[in-house]
C-alpha cells in the first residue's frame, strides 16, 4: 500500500477526494489531511507518506512553500499538485522541485487514480534501483570519491590541516559552517552496511553540501554543517529520520555540537558513546542530549514487561496519561479519571473497585518500566482483596487512588529523571491543556518542550511508542466518547470542543478509530443502560 496525504484549504475538495476516491479497492490509503501547509508539515514529519497531494494557493503556508520544505527534508516523497490556475510559472517551479504530477481543478477520480498509479510505478522503479548497489560501488571507487572520503576522515579524526582546504573544495567537500555535529550510523545487520550507505548517500547528495559521509570501520560517520546549533540539530534529526525511513534496520547516534573543525573529533567520540549506550536495542535515533537518561533506562527496558495485547483499553489509556504526568496534578488526574467513567459508574462501588484495580495495574507497569519492583513500591499489588476491603466508599477509593498514583510518580521521578522525561512531561501537559485548539501543531508542542521539530518528533515517538499526532487523536477521541456518553451535544458541537473545525472529518476519524460512527456509539451505550 502507498500512503497518501491530502492538503487543500477547500473542505469540499478534501471531502470529495476522501469520500469518492476508491481507497479500499486500490493500492492507496489516505493517511491524513490538512487545510493548509503549516498544519500539514508537522503531520508529514510524523506520518511520512509516499505521496503528497497539495493545492497551490492556501492561507498561512501555500503549496509551493510546502513543496520546497518537503523536497529539502523528505526527498523520498512524491508530490502531486492540484491547482485552479493554469500558470506556467507555477508549473516551472514545480518541475524544479521534483513535482511528478500537476493537475488542474476540477480533477476527476479517474484522473487522480491514473496520476497516483504513474507515481506508484516510479516508486517501484526507485526501490529496484536502491537494491542495485553497483552504482554506489563505482562512485566510491572513483578517484574523486576516494579523495572526498579520505579528507572527511581526516576531519573526523582531527588530522585535517588548513593546507588541505583547497583540495577539499576541489572535490566539493564543504567544510565552512557556523556549527557542526557528527553522526554515527550502524546497520543492525552488518551485512547490510552497503545498503545503509546507499540510502544515506542519496540523501547526503541532495543536502546541498550540508551533509557528508565517510566509512568508520563497521560504521558510517556523517558530518552535518549549519549556520547555528538549532539549524544543525534540525538538519541532523531530519537526515536521521529520512535514513531510517529508507533503511529501517539502523541505529543513528548524534554527537555533541562542535563550533570549529578542531572540535569535530570530540563530537565523533560523543556519537560513538551514544551508539555504545544504545547497545543492541531496537532501531532508533538518539542524540547526545538524551544520553543521561538512556543509561538509567537501559536496564529498565530489558526487564520491563510489555503490555499484553489483550490488556483492557482503559488500562492502556490510563497508563499513557499517567506515564508523564506531574506529581502536582495527581488530585486533578484522579478526579478526571473517575468523572470519565460516567455518573452511574461513580454511584457503583463495584465499578469503582474495578477502576481502582485498573489504576493499580497501570501504576505497576510504570514502576516496572522505571526499573523498580512494583511489590516494594505498592505492597497492595500482593493482596488486592485487602486493598478493596479498605475501599468501602467513593471517598475511600478516591483517597487510595491518590496515594497509589503519588507513590508511583515519585518512584518514577527518582529513577528516571533525565532530559527526555522532562521534555515529555512538558509536552503532554501542553497537549492536555491545548487539545481543543484546532490550530495546534507539532511545532507548537515542540516549542513548549524546548526542542526543534525533528528532534521532538523523534524523542516523542520513541519514548511514547506512538507519534504526536496519534497521541493527540487518541486523546481527542477519548474526550469525544466522554461527551457522547455524558451529554446530549451534537457531533458538530463535540467536534468544535475537541479541536476539529470540519465535523465530517471528525466523524470520519471517530469511525476510523472506534469502528462505529458517533451516533452509533451513543446509541449502543444508551442501549446498555
């Protein structure tokens, strides 16, 4: 299946393509949509579709600006432009950006299908070319290629001298920048190192001279150049994400910042330390700023149990909510959790008992994830019957829930800490406070967390096990279910309260995530009462 993302400020156009295109009967799936380029860009960073369909003229960020950004940071993505303007200027720039199809509105389903099928053929040809490594071998064996790699290796190990600068320029090795960082790339399967090199080399060749590669033993090293630290960080994480998109079985470590060429060997050493700390873990991206909490998390990850596939959805949602909650918000969390069960549930001690056991299960998993023993932090886990014997009223249950969660979060903070945990706590708090804002984007949350977009996107998805967009959608759908159960609000009002300006898109997402429409969900819930 090929993932398709749609951007158009006209709801009628988006709705027409979403509802009329034969998604279920074709090789294409609609993975997301947005009303303008600014909102789309943060979603594209996470969803990483194969094909982007975008209008040209839109508010905030227009289609051409979006195409330029996509061409720079996600070069594998194929672009289809929809336009109401037969303007050669647009078409000419679109060609320079690698746009594969330029369609004039109104576009029929048959036209769009043919365009997507042509692009699918291009994607398959590209994949076949990637499997052929002979061209890369030829490039690396050329005299210019050997000189380029030799000089970069000298930069990385600190033996490069000013006298070599002219030679570097002769082989198009750019070394002048305001800031640098080194990266180390490793293939999980050493036999696939050449395939990793091929993927990384293609992306480096399209970086405009801001990224250069060299072999370092059984690994690859990359030098990233930029105007300042923020620019370098954004380029490094964008490059790492693009590499892992093409070569998923890889690990990429990003070193410390270097202000001069003489500082680069130190950045290389830092990157190798990060890679060593990553060990044989699953394919991922990690930066030097995250190393402090990685060493504490390594043992915990190896011993922590994964959530059983059949664990109650309520426990999984509760775990997600508590994992990066703040101790200062415990009382609010408990009140919101019990309120989400509905009025009838709050009046039933039996249902409240079930809810308390769910809290205990979620907290036990958080403690185990931090590397501690749940039975030591929460002795209640050894004897749930005794715990429930103490829970004779709603007030008792609320008090016990507050105490269990507080002890859990204090244990988590004492053992985990580190920059990544704090980043995620800030991010989750910001999302919880702003989920009802339709205009909220990954860029907003990244800013609140204090990271660049690509760095935040990487940290969030790896730590949370889901993308920012998946987390936000899950939160909004949970809120929508609460409104459907507890109020008589119409779908149009619920959509607005949880951050969707397009009611039809809200209904589409609700059914996609729950399997039923909002009306069917409310009707089934009332039939059970």
